[in-house]
C-alpha cells in the first residue's frame, strides 16, 4: 500500500509511534510533484527548502518524544494560491501578484502550522478564483490527471488535480460558487465546502466576501473531516466568522444512515444532466436506500435563477474587492505611467487576465448609478428566494443530494469563448453558496470514457456532521474513491 | 433593459480603472450584452415583497475595545511595495 493511500488518522498514529517520519512524508510529496507536475501544472510554488527544514524540526521533536503531537503532524499540504502564507509567495495565479511575498499568515495557514502540517506547495487556480476550469490561471492551465486533454475544473483545479495525483496528503481550496466541489467532482476526489462562517476567511484573498469559504480537498471523506477539525472555528480577525462550537467530526462517521431523509431536487437531476451522471447518482441513492435511508424527489423552484443571480452578486462584490490591486502597496506596478491614475489603470490592465476584467466590468456596471436596483438589488432578492427554497426542503429532509456537476470534465478550450455557457456549468453548486450551506462532493462513479462523476450532499447550516456521515457511509459501501488515475507519465 | 453600448463600456472601464484596447472594448461590449441578456431572466420573478439578502448567515457588527496593539514593523509593510521612500509608499505624481 502506498503511503498516499493511508488515511490521515492512520498516518498520524504511525508517526506518533515513530513508524514513519515527517521527512519521509515530505520526501514522498516532493518526489510525486517532481514526477507528475511537469505535465499537470497543478502547483505554482514548491517550498522545497522550507518543507524539508520543517520536517526535520518535527522529526527532532518526534525523536525526543516531547509534548503533544498536532493533529496534522508532519502531513504535507498543498494550499490554494489565494490563501496567504507568510514567507511563501502567494500569487492568486495572477501576473499582478506574481511577486507577492505575504508578511502574514491566513488564519487557516496559521492553524495548519499550529496543527504541525507542512505547507509544501501552493496550488494553481483560475486567476483570483474566477473560473471553473483553471484555464484562467495567469501562468498555465492545470490538466486533469484522469486525462490531460481535459480540464480539472476550477477554480481550485490545482488543489483537486494535485490531490487526485497524490502530490500532497491533503489540499485546501476555496469555494465561492462551486470552486472546491466542482473540481473535486472532475478529479474524482472529495471536496467539502463548509457553512459560511465556519472557517475563517482572514487571509483568503477576497473574491466575493459574502460567498467565499475555505475547505479541504482529500482522497476520502474521513480525511476531509479530519482536516476540517483542524481549520474550523471562530476567528476574531474575520467579522463574519461564526461563534459556534466545533463538534468532533470524526465521531459523526458512524456509517449509520438509518432513517436519514434525503431530498433530491428534480431541477438538478432531470433535463440538462448527462445520462451517465444521472444514472450514477440514482445508483448512489439506491445504495443509500439499501442502507436504511429514504429519498424522494423535491423541488427547488428558483434553481434556474441561481446562476444569473450569482454572477451579478459575485461580480459586484469582486469589482469592489479587487479595487485594492492598484500597484501601490504590493504587486507588479506598470512602469509606463506619468501620473497616479494612469499608473492604476496600466497596472490593472496589464496585470489582470480577460476573465477577471470581464467580471470587474460586469460588477462595476451592476453597481453603477442607475443600475443598482435593476441588477444588484434584484439579485439579492432572488438570493432570498433561493434561501427559502432550501428552508422548505430542510423542514422535511436531513440532506439534499444531487449531481455536483451536470457533466463530467470538458476538454481544454471547449468553453473558453462562451462565458454564459461556462457559467451555466455552475447550476448545481451556486445555490449552496447563495444560501451559505455546507456541501460535499464525493466520487460516485465513472463515465464510459473513464472520467470521474461526483455527487453532492448538502446539509443544514453548521450541520457538517450529517453531511459527512452520509458521504462517509456511502463511500465505505462503494469502491469509487479507491480508483486512482494512471500515474501521469512516470 | 436596453443593450449596453460601447460608450457605456468605456465609461465603466474608466470607473473600474481599466484601460481597454480596441479589441477588448468590442469583446466586453459583446460579452456584457450576452451576460446581461442572461441576467434579464431574473425579471421573470416578481420580487416586490421580497427583502434582499446580503449575507446568508446572521451577520452583525462586531465591536472590540479600542486598545493599543502592536502594529507590523515598517520594513515588513514596505517589503512588497513597488516603490517607497522615507518609510512611505511612493507613487507617481497625482497632478501633472
């Protein structure tokens, strides 16, 4: 059994018994990166020296056997490159930030370090998390490990592809409209978007502040619960951080789904969903039924309005958040300007890629005088209707289950010229962000062409435990998560 | 809602502090029109009695005592600055 196939809790126990060392894990991770990342381009920055130094320090402590060992002791992590890491370049996959060396840690970076994980690399993404294919990276697109002609999804495509190819032991992504779950589905791994406010956003470079949330991408559900345990919790540095007790997520993984009531929205399982995807999800429902759960079809009548509402809201928030990238305090400043305003404009125009500019333009327009009510406020009202759809279902059901994406991964370049077509890909994931709910994507099959299929389980606010329990019970009864992509060259 | 014009695109670009090339002006005029036509779908819904949502969870002002706390060292703050002088960020002239 490869080191990478072991559960994180298993590795932890072997480490504390000195059957494994942090250095062995870090070397395994660095070796994998050097073997596959030339082709996959899932990683932007590798901190080889820092990772080796940290692993050595951890091993010295291990040898002395002193004190408690952190939950993530010695585990090599890949962190999406919009999460700041003190001393490791953080670019948001943007040319504008290609030289940005953070002077502080995001709260999740600090929590990883306190739990004694080793941040080995920073993962590729769509620039500023805007996109669903990682083709909008300002540096290079990431390839899908199951087939390099296909996209890994996005925007956390690097985090998902690197996890699928076992370049790290776990990764972190961020999810504004599906950016953890959709790439997890496309890459055949597990991706969890926690409830809005459960994980601190301090140090996550803001895209749409009312929607953004950080979460783990892992090879199985237990690992996702394990990592969530280490990163969840209230943070005074994030004013939207929730003051809630963090439960013990691992103890929720009982394997028991008896009596669990599952709602399946007909809008997300019918027309527009690929036959193979639908059949895989229906088979999963049958599986859960055989284990004692019940399911029935429900309706989310405002589903078709979620994507346009989302794009108006997210782009509006983005246009405001990205105003800070003006070449004054950080970033690559354009050097061909004679005055301040020209410098702002040239810096932004040279530094931002086409999709980022498109969304800044859309958001600026939607917020501009005369259009605010027609677009921004209207979208906020529709957001309320979508939240009500969820509330109605959750009055009678414990979780909602449907495909994570209507199709499996698409080819590179296939949707790049048609923004509306690209945005419609997000139909199954954006409602969850608008409502701030927790949701997980778990592998539930493969297409005939060998591409992974993911299903999504959505829960009530702060009920990650139930979401994880259903996902874990299903996973343990099936084999999909055990399949790995062919080693990508070498 | 009427289509967004080229002139409006240029105006919005200025508000967003972007300089667009001729090709970009054309592309974004087309793209924004396509996206806004798609967004017009929202007008099918009567939302006159629906309150807007800005955050899905209960978000309210968070206050703390106004106490002195250590701030970041100046050299760290200036480390990423494209240009600085005498402990301050330096930018091109504001007025010509």
